[in-house]
């Protein structure tokens, strides 16, 4: 007999739907988080955190991207954004978005590639 997750029903799927984890909300202060934004745990977790929030704090002991967290939690990115927004508002995590300087570097590299291709 194979092992099944505790919160899984063979016919219905997950017992707790993702939108229930965020109380039906679709917006939070985390809406603007980029998929490659880096998340890091910074605060001491209160006792009343849910299992998803605890999982986020464990995973974010070292920097991790929002996309990687969504995969780690097996939750939709929108749900993870809402959870992260709430956690940031409570001072439990820091979220660092990619810098604008990185975009300039990419533009410079692309120009160099184009110039190199033209030289061929």
C-alpha cells in the first residue's frame, strides 16, 4: 500500500483548497513580488503560525526565490504571494526584488552580442 499525504482525498484531491489558506483573498501587499524576488526569514515565528508559514520560514533560512517557494510548497504563485505579503507585513521575512542595475547589465550584454553577430 502506497503512502498518501494526510490531507489528500483520492476522489476530491487536496482537502484544504489553496484559496482557503489565504481566506479567499486574491490581493495583498505581496502582489508586486517578482517571481525571482529573494525571500529570507528575519523574525522569530509566533506560536500561531500555520504550517505553510512555518514551511516558508524554514525554507527561507537561506535566500530563496518566490518561484522556488511556490514549488517547495506545491502551491500556486498567487497564493504564495498573499502568504508572503502577510508575513512581510508582520516582520517575519524580507523580500528583495531584482535590482534595476541588473536590467542595465542585461541590456549592455545584449548590445555586445548584437555587435558581435554583426561583426560576423
